[in-house]
C-alpha cells in the first residue's frame, strides 16, 4: 500500500517536471529557461528522495546533496552570464 | 507506532509533490518572468522541503537512523532557492525583459535611474553634520 502511494507521488513529481520542461522549451526569454531549469533540478531532488523511500535504501542520499549544489551553482552562473555577458571577469572593477 | 510515523511521512511526501505540481502550473500559466519566478522559487522550494522532511521521518521510523545528509539538504535548499530566484530576477531585469502590462509598480527602475547600482549601495545616506 505504501508502494502505491509513493508511486503516485513519483508520478505527480514527474508531471511537474514535464510542466517545467514545457516552460524550458517555449519560454520567450532566457531567464524563463533558467528558472525552469532551476525548478527541474529541485523537482529531480524530490524525485530521488521519493525513490529512496520506494526502494527503502539510503544509498542515494549523496545524489540529493550533489544535485542541490549543482543546481544552485548552475543557476548562479547562468544568471551572471546573461547579466554581465561573462562568467569570470578578470578586470579590477569589482 | 512506526507504521503511523511511516504513513505521516508518506502523506507529507504526497503533499510536497502536490505543491510541486501547483508550482509547475504557475510556471506554465503566469504571464511574466518575474511572476513565474515567484511561482517557481517559493512553492517548489516548499514542496521539496515537505518531500525531504517526509523522507527524513520515513527513514527515522523504518530504520531508526537519523540521516544527517537529509537535514543538510533541507537546510541547503531552504537557503539557496530564494537566492537563485533573486539572482535570476535581477539578471532578467538588467538584460531588458519587459514587465507584464498589468504590473502597477516598478521600484527597481527608479533605483537604476538614480544610482545605476543595485543592492544596499543605493540606500541614501544622511548628510554628515557640518562643523562650525
């Protein structure tokens, strides 16, 4: 019975990821796509947590941390890129 | 007892998934980058926090272990999701994305016209008192 509930949770999260993928493809500006990518990463993190509960293992917990960190760094770098035009600046004007 | 906590954890995970789905609906239907990022940042972070809290309770009830990595992930998502949304919104404004036509207020435009900088630098400092 718990397996059924967890599978339903996983399906709902997958539908959320598909909605974000629509915004990722159709978004008119680049910031839309970045926001959609951020939300996809965070939903993926939740999906892995539910998957851990479904398999009853704790072996996938590191993946949650790594995906969280990579999502944050990716969003930061992309936002900086579209704001300034470069990621790493070598000038002294900071 | 463990079964009750397990069911509470599963219901928490389900509620978090529903929050994530609602945030995806907002991400599709809202008219503007800024409103969309409002939906994507806040409610998705809340849903993920619910799911991770459910997983934490689940493993605490089933295996009897407190998983510190899940607590760390909860704190990390709670801290970084608003920061990422803020950076993305500021980058969108400075790269020239228009506001929705129904928007009624634009404070950042005045800030940019006045100082050209964003952040706490633009707070007007009071004049220092003049010495006679």
